[in-house]
C-alpha cells in the first residue's frame, strides 16, 4: 500500500491578495478587507499586521489610517474572491489529479505516487498559481492532514527558510517544527481548548503529540485523540474529493440600513431565496421545508425590538426558485409587522432530499421536467455571465437594502461593465 502523502495549499492573505491582482500599485502596501456592512477587519496583508492592525478591529479605528493613505481598505468583494478561488483550484488541478477543496482559499492535494520530488512539485505549484492567477500560495507537505496544515503554517511563519514550501516527512524537520509550533497552530485547537491544554502544561504541538491518545479521548474528545495521532504521523483523516451535500442551506445578510417597508423586505427575501435555491440545485437536492425570518436590531437601546419566523412545508419537494419564493413571500407576509426598523432577513432551506430519494417515494410527485430545464438554463447563463445576469423580477439591480459596501472594488472577472481597464 502506497504511503500517504498530502499537501495543504493555502492562499496567502487571500482576500487582500485578490484586491492586489488588479491593483499592482498595492504591492508592498498595507491592505485590509472589511466584513459585511464595512463593520470590521476580516483580512490583513502582512504589511497591515506589521502596522499593528488587529483582526476584527472595527472600521472606525482603521478609517483614519486609510484616509491618510497609510492603508488601503476594501469592502468584501465576494464575486471577485469566489471567481479567483475557482481559478486557483483549476490551476492546481493541472498538476495534481486528486484535490479536496477545504475552504475558499485552502485545498488538500493527494501527492502519493507522483514521480516528481515533492519539494520541487510544491515550488512548481506555487509558481504556476502565481503566474496564472496572481495569487501567492504556501504549501505544506506531510503524511497526514493535521501535519500538512502545521507544515503550511510553518512555511508561512519562516518564509526565509522555507520559500513558502515545507515538507515535514523528514524526521528532523518534523521534530523541530512541532517543538517550535505553539499549540494554537494545531488544526482544530481553538482558543478555549488551547487555554485548557496550556493549563495542563501542553503548550506546543510536540507536547500534544506526546500525550497519551486514549487519555485525550477520555478527558477531551475523540477529535483531539485523532489530532494527537495525526501529529505523530498516523493518518486518521482521508482525502474527501466530493463534498457531502449540506443538510440545511441558509442565505442571510444584515441590511445596509434599517428597512421599514414590506416591499424592501420582500425584495431581500426574494434575493436570499434565489441564492439558496441556486446552492440547492448545485448539490442536486430538493427542499420540502422552508423557514423565513426577520428581526430588528437587537442591541440598540433606543430601538423597538421584534423578531419572528415562519416555517412552511411544501407539498412537493422543489428546487424551483419561483416555487420556493412564493412560499417565502407568504411566510414573510405572515410575520411582518409595521412600525419596526428591520436589520436582517434570513431564508433557511430544511428537510433536503436527493432527487433519487424523492423519485422513489410513491406518495410524492416527481419534479416538473419543464421547471427543471428552466432552472438548469438559468444556472447555466448565470454561471457563464455572472450571478446577477438573470434574476427574479422582484429583485432590483441596486436595492436600497443591500449591504453597505462603500469601499467595493470592481468585480473585474464577473461583470462585463467592470472589466479591468488600463490607462
């Protein structure tokens, strides 16, 4: 049986790197990206970190630096980030046959059996992604997923020594990195768990690996037991090339400003339903139950507070945007109350079924073939020309309720009217 060899390829400061692809003038400058409604910092370039800007720092604390030109700040541009993420993944697929996409900026790769020296392959992956997409990446190579994640973190921490690529399969390198990696660097060890472990004298990855695995299971969880085993080089987590279908699908946003009219909420709910239905079709599922909810701001002392939700059961499971929106709108009419300033709406799809499961149910009607073809055409057009190319008539092009994104960069790769121009 071939030895397990995995790589974790991670885009460096991904959101900031995406903004730099079409802005070469930002090279070497501090860059930050803000959360929904320009609330706080969610991504920082290395230069921004050195400037002392903290993760989750409120925008008002950073605004003065931006106004003085000491930092470039951007609203979250999810259309751009999503498209560049897809390009990175396709580029990696030209050199590695088996990939597991872990997040928008991380992917595991199976390197077992590849003839090329893996350190050289790591640098070739790095160079190709940089050349084809403009996104810098780091590569961690090891025998387990947990070690590959740790190798990636070490490659970023010591770029002068590693060049952004680190192979942990060498026992000497493995031991040195584990002894010099704080417990917080270990995959799956969050802040609270790290505090508990430190209270027991476990401060590094090396010390966690040395713990008795069965004792960790009894005192903490089977997850931490597997983590310790993986740190020792025993693979407990395999590569998952196909993402498991979600059991629920949620689409929700805070509004850019308080909304008082039913019409504005109806537009928002229609938009969120369309996005949720698109995700539903992408995984080949149908929805039997839908939940729509609205709420006011829940923290302002001067605001009247109200929150409510409606649960709606569909007689026939569906992935048709029109059907799902009809039910969502009826639920909204049921729970809407005048006189409140609404801050958020949410659409949640529940009770999801695979298409084959519904077809096997003698008491359920099969999905309408014409509707299925229509939705497939809708998704194909939006997939090729951008998600907003075709949309329900209820959704305006520039709604008043949309997120506040005052610092939004152009969607260079997904909107014809926002293509990159030179000069």
